[in-house]
C-alpha cells in the first residue's frame, strides 16, 4: 500500500487568504470574526460571522464569474494556490491520473437564495441561465477539474461539518490503492446568507455577540461559551503517492498517515462520544501510531455547550494518561465554523503546526470549564514545539465523524 504525502497547500479564510497570511494570523491570535457587512444583517439576531473580504471581479474574468457561485470562487482560488505550491505544470501528462475530491455542506447557497428571492419575492418569471450549474454541489470540483485538465475521478462529498476532512481521507485511500497518483482535495463553503443564518438561529446553536468586542464571541472550551460562529472559506491540499512526489522532485510538507471515519448512529444533532472515539482510534490504527505519538490535536471545538464536553471526554478516553500531555486547540475561535470547508482548513493549520513547530492557540478562553480539562493552548501560541504527529478532528451533524492524522515525512 502506497504512502501518501502532502505537497501543496491553498487556503481562503476569514483570517487570511493564502497559506502564510492564514497561519500567521492564527499564531498571532488575530480573529476574522466580526459584525457582518451584508445588507440583511440588521434582520438577524446573530449579526456576527467569519466573513471574507473577497473581490471576485478582480479574481475572475466576467464570463467565468457568471458561472461561479461564491463557494466555487473560494475553491478555485485555494486550488490554484495549492497547485502552484506543489509546482504542478500546466502540461504535465500525469494529470490523466489526477483526481479531485471536494467537500461542501450546502454548495451554492448564495445563488440558491438569490434565485428564490427573484422568483418568490421579486416576482420574476425567469432565472439566470446558469443557475443550475452555480448551485449544484459538484460545481467546485468540476471547475477545478476543468480549469486544470485533471482527468481522474472528480467527486464531491457532503457530510455537513466533516465534508472536507472526509474528502481528504477518501482521496488518500484512492491514492493508496492506485486509483489515482495525485489528488486535489479539500472543501469549500459560503453560507453567510439571510436564510441560512436564520435557519441556524432557529436551532439555537449560534453564539451571542460579545457586547464589547464581537471578534471574541467564539469561545471554545471556555465556561462562558455560548455557541458557534458561522464562517466561510476554502482549504485545498495536493496529495500524492510518495513515489510520485519523489519522481517529480516535489517538496513534501508531511505524510498523511491516517484516516478514520465513523458514524454516531444515534442522533442528528447531539454529539456522541462513542462515535468520536471510534473515528480517532481508526485514524491512529490506520497510521500505525500509538496514541503517545500524537503531540497536537486541532479540535473540532465549535464552542457549543455539549460539543466541547463530548470531544474532551472522547480525547481523554482514546488517549488515556497521554491526554494530559497533549496540546489541543480550536482555531474556530478565530475563523469561525466554516462548515463543509472547516475540516480542510483545520487540517492545513495542523500541517503547518507540524512543519513549523508552532501551535496556534484557542483564543478567548477566559474561564476554565471543569468539564473541559485539557491543555487547550489558551490565548497565546506555543513555539519551539517538536512534533512527530498531529491529529485533526471533524465531527458533524448527522453523526458523521472524520479524523485525519499527519506525521513527519
């Protein structure tokens, strides 16, 4: 079975566009959460989000832009960065065995909502001719494949918050078993629309806005946490078999060593410690690593009351006595919950922590919660850390859990 390595990284996030601005912001503890600028924001109860300043007109020619929902725009920008980072040439004949594996929770939600508004509120009888191809969930994967001439499998995964972690894991499996030699994998999401946010408000899971500083509203693992903050963005990695990467002289970030996917099979919205434990154990077994080899976990850590307690308990059960020596942080405290993109973006944060020996903090951790009793790297990044392996957790509504483990190549 072939080893799989990471050779390229691309990211579009509320804390920065591009690998280095993204990670520098995390290390500095800079938040991308703010008051939403959209015209509909006054109609919301929850007026905060991880919103990205993104100039689509500057990024894409007008004919191309007509085909792209915002979630596809993010995916293409992140993919181009990752492909450039991996130094994959435009005319590389090996693209015939290169696949695309993308996760998204809701696909083209901006175009969907705009179409409903035109049809039902504004009374229009016709919609834009490209509406279908903008809203379809596989649009982002299709554009990445078409724009880069990638002729292997083009697949889209939709498992809510674990979509992009699952996409990366399935891409790894495809490379291991020889279906493709190279994969563009990750996820993308843009769901900061009136309808989507109001739907989340109805679930009563969104954080209350901090009256003094909205950027501190997401507080994972802190006793005064009040819920999650929605965000948008994309994370893309280039995966290759180790032999393929060496043959073309690629620079390797890390080995993607383990992947675990397990279902809670219990409840649509309530997290299950058992399902989370199963996914973490499966990822460790897949990587051939003892729990003690992992030095850092990028937690799912959404800042919901039940979710943070469940994940803490699951980590303690899987890692035993080593849990007290583990560093665990939730970067959602800064970029928010990017739904279908969050697993990939947080996996990238984990990869860069492994490569650079710097652990991003859990910001806004003000009051210790007795039920959340791990080392969450509170408020300030930790530097000079030697790591052998890292883990990234993604746990979703519907009970779909996906865990990725990377180690030094």
